C-alpha cells in the first residue's frame, strides 16, 4: 500500500518515451492515399452542400407557395 507514484517530471518523461514508441508503430499513409482520401472528402462535402442547398430552395419555395395562397 505504500507504493509511491513517480514524481511529476519522471511521469512526463515516461509519457514522452511512450509516445515516441507509439509513433514508431504507426503505419503512415502514402501521399497517394492522402490525396485520394482528400479528393473523396471534397466530393462528398460538395455533394452534401448541394443537397442541402436544393432542399433549402425546395422548402423555401414550398413555404412561399403556402403563404401566398
């Protein structure tokens, strides 16, 4: 029960050592894969933005039609 925690600077050092070891295990994507994924995200952002714009226009048109009756 009398186990002491390491001091704050020792814990910080251990955290950085562990983080460095973890970064060595990471499999980083290639530039080609990053470019491909970025293109996919941009396409979907544009598609969703266009869908929201169309729905906004349709609902606005429908609301104006109901109000002007």
